[in-house]
């Protein structure tokens, strides 16, 4: 069996136990990916049709039990000659192993286990199921301490044919109730008697009745009293012993009336006020079912001599002799006649019994694909009997009311009057869709496959969602409580990819209309537009965006605020700085390069111009601020000459001096070609070589922009008097700028 797949679903892993009727294996449920226990009927019973029928019926009945202390039955099936029951797999040991390892158990542990068994029996009895085989072997203790009772209903399937099988009754006879040992009908109180013995064994480490054979043990259940458990374990409280004494009464009427009553007694027997209660007392009346020892009845003999012989009367002897002489011939005649009569009667009895015992054989016809009514008629006409317990279930390919299986195969030769069980197809009950919304995708698939839906019938669809966490189901098709066909349904689960995010566009230096277009195309909302002055951003363009910078991850629909430049702030001063420059040598071309810094920023290029005459005026437009001075740096033929500071106060007061750059030898540059100390003017960031020339500006390339630079300088030509011009502008947030 190991490695074999039962029903195409259960892969057998290893054998974990067995009994007289069945073997138990651990298996893997390939559909639900879980471990299960499979009880497989032993091969010697697979041809006992009556046993198989009852085995299947009782297993199905036990599957109706749903209780935390009962091993759940998942499935019942048949594959060729293998009849099996699939049930819950419990990680742990059975109670018999625990008793062998460490009996006697602690009193509170034994009572706790017995209480859970009683709870399970109460649930079974309410469902009209009697266990009939309560013993430690059928009690499983999980690793979490949970008690699980197994083999519910299986004991009912045992017929008289199993009583002689090795091991079938040996393990159970020690837990038989007296009425079970008699072979009469057993009920709920028989289970309670067996539970009392289990509690007795847990607390003492031994059984109440032992014998050389099962019959001798059964007789002791009927005739003998057991040793009280406190005799072996004085630590047992009297209240606990009373539970055992009451549950093991030979008269069922003196036991607990229900499993619930016994459970209640177990739950309270360890209370301090009960531990030392009086020993339970029962009426001192002989059990009507108890075997009694009766004295032999000895009638008074007449005329017996001391030797024990009976004297013969003389008159009787004489009379006998006389009669013997006259009627001696009649005695043989009478004996012969009686013998003949007896022989004739025996022959008649043998003939009659033979006629009754010899049942004719018939061949089983096929009734598959017949209506139930026709099937009954065909089988009855063949001398067979139809079982009242018809299996009614939906079968693919068979219309409702049509027979799809029969307990005896076509062509089987059976005795006339043999019972045949029919399986009749019924309408397929539509399945109803469960709610898996909000659960993870894996959990949803597990729940759906538990309904019998195959994984290839489940389709996943991913969507963004701001409400449902990533990986959880947003919606499902079919919807909740909708009916569907289990074989053909296609499930669509829409799964959340989490909130959708996009890259925040860069809005700076964009016009308002362009910024609105970029936000709209990104699915974002322009919530507010504010204004602020700026030295660096042109009027009408975006200076900043809030609350997200360009490139940040944002969600569709987020609100964005933009700031639009109103131009320079009111305190800004636009000033034209004039400077007179000369070539290195009069009449020869020299390249003049101008850089500057002001409130708009540092290291700004004004441009380059080629000159060959002295004292040519150049005008450099500056924007000054109260806390931002200006500075102009001059290079001739790639060589740094000087930097001229232009303060906000001098420009405003008109006191800026117009410098002049003389031909070589006329004006000397500062020592080591350093920039003069100009207060808060920062040192120019352009690196120079040892000759003081900027490494980044080659001298021979400075004439490329001569035409454009000339126009720039022409625009800068002015009166050279350094007159300041001011403009009034609205200030929105002047403090946010340098």
C-alpha cells in the first residue's frame, strides 16, 4: 500500500497502526495538501458483503459527527477490493501507549482525559451512535493535549464472523460491559461502563479483570466483582473512585443515566469539597442478571441400605417372574416398533431440513441504466431481494431515477433471496459560492479547492486598489451565494496589486497652463495656485511644487499645490554696471571675457568681445538685493585681470565708481592675480592655471561668439553713470528666496 494513491487523491506514506478489522496508514491528501489517516479494511473481510455494507453505512453515519473530541471522517471510498475510510490525522500517541509508558497517571490528568471522552460520547449518543469499543487504543492524545476519540460507528460493523478472528476481540473484551459479554443489545450505558474501565486503568496501571482467554474475561465481567482502585493507588480521591464504581456497575440501571451526567461528575469530582466525600453506596440487592451458586437438592432416599444398594421386595420378584413367563414375547415387538417409528421420523426430519437448507442458486442480472422501478422488478423476478437502503447520489452521465451501480455484479451466482443494494442517480444539487473577498489569494484558493473546485478552474486577475491590501481578493466571479456547476465553473478572482503609484512630474520653470496639462496627464489634481516673487524664475512660471518633488512616488488623484513667480521682489534693484576696457596693446585684438554674480546667482557668463581700441565702454546688467551684492570679473586674452564689487547701497546711492582696464603696463593686476577683498563677494569658482588663465576657457576659441557678444554689449551701452532703476513687484514669500 505504501506509495499507492487511493482514489487518485490520497498518497499512502507509511503504516501507523492496525487492529483486527483494519490497517491504518498515514497519507497525503494531494488535493488539499494535508496529512490524513486512512483505515483500510483487512483483506479477509472484503468478500463479506454483509460486513462491507454495514461497514460503509456505519462509517458514513460516523461522518455526521462534528465535535472537537471526535476524529473527523473526511471520506469513504472503494478502489477494487480496497475499502477505506479517510479521517483526520492526529499528531501524537494513543492512550494505550501513554498508559504503558507512565501509568498510573496523575489524577487530574486522568480525570481531564476521561471528561473529554465523556463529552465526545455525549455528542455521539445525541446523534444515535453507540461506540461499543471504547478502549485506550481508540483514544488519541494530540501534542496539544486534545483528546480525540476514533472508530465511531466501526464497532457496529463487526458481525459474528469476526469473533473468531485473531485479535478481533482480544483487545476489546477487557472493556466489555456485562450486557456486551452476554451478546444482547448494547446502548449508551455500555459505552459508560467501558469508559469507567479506561479511567480505572489510567489511575491504577492495570485492568479490573484478567483471564487466560477472552471467554474467561467475559465471564468475570458477568460474575465477579473487581478490586477497588484505591486498593492499588491510595492517592485516588474517594470522589474519583466513586465515579469509577458507579460507571462499572453490572446492572445498567445503577450506572450513570447519560454521558453528560458522567461528564458533569468528572468535572466536579476534584473540587475540594468533594475530594473526601463518602464512598458511594448501592442497594444491597442481588442483580437479577447475576449468576448465583445454588445448593444441590438431594431428595430423601427410601429403603437404601448402608451399602447404598436398593433392596428388592420378594412379592415383586415373584409377580415379575409370572408375568415374564406370560408376556415375554411382547417386549421385543414393542422395541422393534418404536425403533422403526424413530427411524421414519428421523428420515422425515432430514428430508425436511435438507429441503429448507438447500437454497437454489440464481445468476445476478444487470440493472444498471434501468429505472429504479424496472430494476426492482427484474431483481424480484430473479428471486433476489432489494435492500431498503438505496444509495441516492448524483452520478455524471446518468439521469435522475436511473440505477448506476448495484452491490452484486452482473453474472455473480448467489443464493436465491440474496439482498442487492441499488445506487440510484438523483438531480445534481447546485453548489453555492462562498465569500473569499478580503482574504489572501492563497487562502481563497484553499477554500475553493475544499469545495471540490480544481485549481485550473481558478483564474487570477490583478488590479490596483487603494482600499484592499496587496495580495488580497478585491472581487470574485461567481459572486457570493450564487449557484454554480462544480464541474464546469470558471472562477475569476480579482487580486489587489496595492495602491497604484506614478512618478511626480517636474513642474518647475513651466507656465501655469503647461503645469496643469502635466498634472492632468499624470492623473493628479491641481488643488491650489499661489504666487511668490523670485530672482531666479521668470515671471508667470512655476517656482515650486508641493507636497511632492519631481520623481517622487505619488498616488493617482493626489492634490498638488504650485507656486507661480511674480518676478523680482519690490526691493530688487536693477543696475547697469559700466566698465571701460582696453586691448593688451593698442591696435591689436584682445579678447575681453566678463563674468558676474548678483541676486540671480553666481558664476554667470555675460559674454566675450574682441576689441583693438582703448577705453571701450561695456555695460553689465545686474540685479541687486539688500543682502546680495554684485561682482564683475574681467579676463583679457584668457588671463584674469580683476573683480569689481558692486554693493546694493552704492548702486542705490549712485556712488559706484566706473573702473577702467588699461593696456598692459598701464594698470597692474593684484598680487598673485588674486581677487581683491570685496566684502561678502564670494571668490570666483573658476580654477586657473599657474599663469592665472581659466583652464576651462581656451583663448583661441573666445572669438567664436563675437557677433552675438557685440549685440549683448551694445544693449549694455549706456551713459555709464551707474544710475539705478527700481521696479515695484508684489511679494508673496520673499523669505523663501536667498
